């Protein structure tokens, strides 16, 4: 309820300051099945996985053989230090803030038609060129401190994380 109330405050401020436009916020939680399906079919995940495998194959200090009895520990350390390049543009299943209902993708509508979608191909041509990133940020900041963002990596000017302390909104 608190999250929906925060979304409403942001949407009201946005509509008042941008007549004729409205915010759309998808508040459906992504199921783990949806997250897995998206992960398994996402091109950036596939590219990052291929890059990881290529980097691992070129790692000369860690023999990838059954005879290497230290391989599990070496692999754990190597993976912990590895920074994917390029990075996937999707959170790993189970780690998605959307799946935990802590992230909201705000989108812009005009007359019920989506004009600024949550689409990485539209960041420069629509979100930045038309100023929707700044207008949304202004409404987020004016509504209160419950949302933080936008997400920087990957660059998603519509993606904000709900960070309010649950104790503040508990029914006791």
C-alpha cells in the first residue's frame, strides 16, 4: 500500500507539471519463471556469458582440468573478481528488484498511448532528447524520499528503486 501511495504521489506531481501527460507504472511482480525465461533469452546475457567463457579459457594461471584439485576455490575467487564486459542489462533470476517488488519502471503516456517506454533503444532519442528523464526525476524528488535512482548501469532513466524503511509503514 505504501509503495502504491508513493507511485500515486509521483504520478500526481508529474501530471500537474506536464499537462496532457501521465505516468504509467507497471506494478506487477515478475515471477521467478518470468525472470528465468527473460534471462535465458536475453541477448546481453548471452554476450556476457560468451565473454566470460572466453576470459576463463584464456586464464593461464588456473588449469581447467580434473587434476587441478584447487579448481573449485580458484574458480570461486576468479568468478568473484570477474567483471563482465559487456555487462548483462538484466538482473540474474532471483536478484531482480522487480521480482522483489522494489523497482518500478515509470513510463510516459499521452492520451493513453505510451510515448516514452522502458526501452534502452529510446534512452537518447526519447528520454533525454525530450527531457522525460529530468521531468520524471523532478517528480520523484518532489514526491518524497521513497524512490532512489534512476538506474545508472545499465542506463535506464525510468527505473527507480523503492527504498523506504518497511518499519515506517508497518500496521502496528
